[in-house]
C-alpha cells in the first residue's frame, strides 16, 4: 500500500507540474518582485522608467531533473508617447518536458488624469508568443519495446496570444488578463487521441497601497485569482507587501499565500483522502539606486508532498531611462 501511495503522489505531482509546464510561461509569485509585466501584458511601459528583469527559479534541490525556470523581460515606454513595448524570453524545464518561448508585447495607456495628483489611467496590452515544446523520450525504452513510446525527442512549435487591461487610480490598481487565447495541439496526443488544446487561463489582480503623509513606510495588500478553462482549476493568492524608503532607494518584503480551490485525492493506507495545494512565499528585495535585487522562497504546506524542499528564486533588475516622478502617489509600479 505504501508503494501505491508513493506512486500516486508522484503521478499527481508530475501531472500538476506538467499541466503548468505546457501552458506557456508558468504563473508563480515572481510578479510580486516588481514584475507584474510577466503576467499582465498591459503593464508594459506603464512606469516612468524602462525595466530589465532577470529571474531564475529552482525547485526541489537534490532531485534529478527538478523543475527550473529562467526568464528575461524588458519593457518600457516609446519615447514620450502613450504606448509601451516589451519582450519576454523564457526557458522552462521539468524532467523530460521542456519549453522555450518568446513574447512580444504592445501596450497603450489612456490618461484621464486632470493634474499630477490625480493618477487615473486605463491600459490595454497584447502579447504575441511563439513557444517550442519538447518531450525527450530517448531514455524511455531502456526496459524494452513499448508501442506508444517513440523513443525520440518530440517537439512542436505553437503560436499564441495574451490580452489584458489594467486600471490605476491613485494608489489602487486592478488587472485582468486572458492568457493563451488560441487553441493549440502541442505534443500531448496519445494513442487514445486525448490532448489538451485549450490552454486558456484567466487572471485577475487587484491591490492598494496605503501610506501616511511624511511616513517612510507604505503597505500594499493585494489579491490574484487564476482560473484555467480546460481543467476548471483555480487558485487565489493573498499577498501583503511593505516598503521603507531609504536614501539610496527602498527596501521591501512581504508574504504571499497561495491556495488551490480544487482538491487532489490520494490513498493514505486506510482510504481515500484529499488535500488542497497551499504555498507560503516570503520574499524580500532592495531597490538600490537603479538596481533591483530580490529573493523569493516558496514552501508547500501540505501533509503529502513530493519533496520537503522549498522553491528558490532570485531576481536581478535594472531601471534605465528614469524620468521624474509625475504622480503624487505611492504607486510602486508607476513611480519607478
């Protein structure tokens, strides 16, 4: 029974990671490290500086072929216009599955503000992506012939688009994005003709920054909700972030709690039990002049897990072409 239990745990874990790995850029908590552009295309060029962000994420240290993700994103405003552009390049590897992709983004920002105090902006963004999926089956036939295994490296290249909008009003913000609008076949076919073609995902984010006059501190609670259309999976992030102004920039940190709204069943030796995915993610960072450094650690708080190790992520950023702050608000995504 223990063997069956461990097998089921492994299968559930791998299938969960597989569904994430085959839908384009995975959705983790790195958006909280001043990187909302990674998940919302309407955030391209929204700030008063151009931004470069490099992230690397490693899961389950000590495990062979553990999931790992690297992203490079650049976004900024086109001169003095109301338009922004961006690009995201990423590599996502998970065991025998991997994908590499690039997204190009155009965003437009409509200003309704009457004066520098009254930030009131509606933004629209469109990302066009090309993704190459790979499945390496070259080592699958070590135990003998299997008619459903090709024994080669399968690959497929797909085209998809993300679309969304953002709204900023003084210290309040909200975002809505549809990812993977088009249906793609990928490389997920099997002998029974089963495949995942609908990778459409919906994201909703909202938050507000609270700040007292003449205080060095500001606080930002926020929420992010995700719904995956084909599998009807969903989760919610509850986030809290604090900032402290320094002579050289800012130090900041916070905590994110992610909870799946769907359960997974498994055998526990006496029957069938279920649990819902839970992650606790503390993060911290520093804005030192025009540089950004951040560290994120995610811990899965479930009784049955694949590995007790956490998920580590580092972020390095640089802001260039910085312009004078136009808005009298504590809005970190806009002012710097």
